[in-house]
C-alpha cells in the first residue's frame, strides 16, 4: 500500500501496520468520518425494581430512618466464586432483607439459605407482598 493509499481514518504505525486513528491524530476533514472512541460508563439501570421500591416506601421507612437503610450495598462471598447481594441491609441491627415477587429465579433461595448459614450473626428476612400487605419470614440456617 503506497503512501497515498492510507485508508481514511487510519494512521501508519512505526512497524508499518495501520491502526484506527484517534480524533486528535486526524486532519479536520477526516475527523467527521471516524467513530468516536467508546467510553466506559456506569450502569444507568435503577437500583431498585418496582416491588423493592414499594417495600422500601411502605415497610422499611416506617421502621428505620433512611440513612440506616443500605440498598444493595453489601455483597457476601458464600463459596467458591458464589456471591449474594441482599436487597436491603440495616447495619445498626444487622438485618438483611430480600424482597421477592411471585416469579423467582432458580438460585436466589439457595443463596439466601446459604448466606443465613455462613453468616449466622446477621438476621436474614424474606419479604413478599400479599393482598393484606407485606409478609415476612425469618430465614433460618
């Protein structure tokens, strides 16, 4: 490939190969034809789903001040590469809350039971919503 045959948006490197150019390496006419560099972004998904938001507003805020409630703030290591993150955690009382709807994936209950066995000093609660309000159950190891 001759000097005049360098593809648009590419620069020749010292070893003779061609690489996609950064926008600072291009002439002003070539900058428009190059895709911008991808940036690493944090997730924009909400931290809580609708059921967890309802539990937080209807149940937890009546019992704890908002600054005492940690939302998905801790992740516990249970076994070889197995981790579990409870929905809510109150550090002052060492209580972890898991909120579930009627559709439950396969590994959430075994992880919750294992977390209760590995960390017995924490009270683990499972909560779900019924027609009469919120129900909760203490998860035993």
